[in-house]
């Protein structure tokens, strides 16, 4: 395999799909050496097949707003790879959603899901619908219209969507209600992230953030460092950031900054239960601003137009969006003494930022490893649905701990470089080899 040749071909076929091309290049550069040690992969053209989704489903979503005006959005489902299990991945509602974004997310999801040790393939979906400023009734009508177009392409053994940016428990509820009406069956296994009274799993809302902190704990322990007493800056204030802030605080770290599109909140005294709960209120408001946090809590200060990465911290956790942490942000963090960065969002750092962290030899780990706890717990929700039972929070948390430990061990094993661990390389190689081997054994399909 020659990475540049494959990338030139992809750029020719998919011009302008920058996020997708960036994600593919990162994986291929990581696995090139290992891949070329497996002539059977080359003969079966595994790379050429694995970088293209199995199918892309595109549809129009028409709905009526509160003023009686007809609105039209585009909806998508990218079913990327099902070599190791049914398609599995979130649904994202955001005005920037396009095929390139969803292809990158589906590609990443394929290897992330492989790392979880659970039998799940990779997928992603969503719409350019913008939930900001929408009423609850508008959210419901859009979700119902979206599911009206999607429902025949999903199922518990086919494709199991979950939440993502702009899609939480409320949206999953509205989509499942419409699915149930259309399919005329009560099959809770068709979506994950459900409410606890109708098939959801305990700890699922917190799982992405919780799992990320468990992974960071393993990283720090291996490096001879501790989470307790460390200062943490977090981007975002939604479900993922909330889970990360909650678990970081429980483990003795101090979350000193959260951020939104409007700026950053400095929180020098750290989080408490009231502040953590208020993060959920902020997200549910559909206003997409973080400034009210500093209005509610007098020990916090809002700084407009600034990112979380402007705050001096030990650990930085991108929890919001892809490429949210740039090369310039990385230099600012390094200048301020940050010694660990872990992507809790998917591809949260630009290639320039990752290079800066790796050149500085600080601890850095990619999203497909760090944030895999979310989809892992979705997989556990699928298992509970299939068995028609519900595990206790302690049982789910124990399994999540084990999965994150297993992911860390896989990254260490595949990412060893002298006396250091390249977590990017380790995650990519470990995830890729599992999917590639499954594809090889299943023939040319």
C-alpha cells in the first residue's frame, strides 16, 4: 500500500470532502507499515474497500414549524462497514452536517467500535437541521419526519442508531415513538440512548464522558501521574462534556473551564453537583451559549470569544466538535504547561495540533479510543434489550471499566515506540486489524 497513491485516488473521486479525507489519511499513515506486512490484505484490496462506505442513504425531510411554514432539510445515513457486526453509530443534528462529515464519522466509528471488543460495525447519520432556537414541538415534528424516511433502513440486527451532537434522550424518544408507530412493533433494540422506562441503560447518558476519564486514568497511571488534583479544561457543555466533568470531579480533578460557541467560562473553584446539573439545563435550552453559567454561579467568570484552550490547565479535553483544537491552540496549551490532551470529541484536534503534542512528547490520545465508552455502553444497551432485562448501574459501570481498560491495553500493545506509546498509531492499528481480518475471512463482498 502506498498512502499517497490511495489518497490521490480518493481526492479525485471525492473532491472537497476534507473531514473524510483527513480521517482516512490519519488511519492509513498509522497502519501503512503493519499493512504492508500482510500481503493477503493487499491481494484482497482491503484498504481500497474499507475506505468507502457500504452505502449512503440520502433523503429529504419536510416538516412544519410553529408558524405553519413548511421547512425542508436533508437527512443522511452512512452505513460504512458491517464486517464485525450490525451498523452502529450516532445521528447528528447540526447545520454543518454534510456527507463529508458523516463519512469521516462513520469511518472513525468503524475502528472505534472494533476497539470496544463488542460485535458492532460502523455507521453515522444526521441532518443539516439546526436545533438551536427550536421549540420542543418543532424538535418533535422534525424527529418524526426524519424517522418517517429512515425507519425501513434500520433494525436491531441491521443498523442501530444512537444520539450524537444535537441528539439526546429527547430526540431519541421522539424518533423511537415514530419508529414504533411505523413498524408496528415494540422493538427497543432499534435505537440506543433510550429513556430508562422504555429500554434504556443506566449510565448510558454519562458513558462517553465516564469512559473517557477511565481511559485517561489508565494513561496517567502508566505514565506515573495522577488524575487527583489535576486541573482540567473542557470544551462544550453538552452531554459528553457533562459526563466528563462529572467523572473528573468524582475522581478528584478540578474542572476549571467549560466553553461554548460564545466563549469560555472560567471556573477556578471547580465543579460541584449543582454546577454539573446546570450543564444539562444549558444543553436542553437549545440556545447553544455557555454565558448563563457565569450568571448563575458567582464564582465563575465568562470571557466572550475565547476557547477553553486559552486557560492554563494540566489536562485538556476537547468534548465538542471535530477540528476544534487547532495548531495555534496546541501551542497555547503547551506554553501554559498542559501535559495531557485526550480527544473526547471525534477527531477533536487538527493534524497540526496532534503533531505539536506528539513533538512535545506530552500524553495524547485520539477520540476513537478515548470516547469509545459511549458506543460501548450503547452496545451494552443492545445486549440488555436482546435479553429483555436491565442491569444495575454498578454492573454497567463495571463492564465499562473493563472495556476501557481493554482499549487502553490494545493501544499500548500496538502503539509501542521505544519507551513511549503512540496512542494514535496504537488505536488505528488495533481497530484496523480486527476489521481487516473479518473482511478477509468473509470473502469479496
